[in-house]
């Protein structure tokens, strides 16, 4: 693999090298990380866009506006220069009205469902349920020492009863 110097990569960046050398350079950049890093560094140093002065900007604007003025206006079906509304534009307006109407219908449905659930007491039951779970858990709990004593007594009873057999 033949590494190239900075002068070669600068020529490649500016497009001043021949076609065979350009193809070779592209293959080399794909395979060599060092040369790619050198080339990318050169690209960072190049200023691609130079700012336009106010006179140059006005000149460009004047050229564009004169080119637009020279264009012939498009005449549509009935002689107007305004294009007819497209099917997509025509569909949008009713869709917005339908969207508002549909939103209101959704709100009304939600309110009706909420009223039914409130009248059935579902929300009340949901708020009481955690309290019932807590009461159930505390009633099941027994102290650790009581549990140990009961198990110890069961083991001792099992040992004492075995020799009687």
C-alpha cells in the first residue's frame, strides 16, 4: 500500500488529479486509516462557502427575480392563474371539522363511561382495596418469636413421642 503525502490529498480534495489517480485514492482511503485521517483533516481546513457581500447578494436576487419575471404564467382550465384545489386540499377542510366533532364524541363517551362506573361504585371499591389488602396482610402476620417457639415445641414433641413407640 503506497501512502500519499499531504500535497496529493490536497489535490484530491480540490479535484485537480486525474481520473485513474482519483480511483486509486478512493480505494486507498477505504483501506488506510492514517491517510483517511490526514484527508479528513485537510477537509476541515478548507472553507467551502465564502460569504456574499451585500452587493453580490443583491445582484443574485435581481438575477433570480428577472428570471422569474420572464417565465410565462401557467393558465389553468378556466383561464385563471390560480391552480384548482387538489383533492387532498379539498379533503383537509372537512377532516378538521370531523376531527373536532369526533373529539367531542370521544369526550361524551368518556363522560358516560365515568358516570356508569361511579354509579356502580367501582371507583370507591378501587380506593378501599389497598386498605383491605393491608388488613389481610397484618392479620396473617405473627411474631417471629411465636413462630420459632411453635416450631421448637413441634420438634421437641416429635422427639419425645418417637421413643415411646
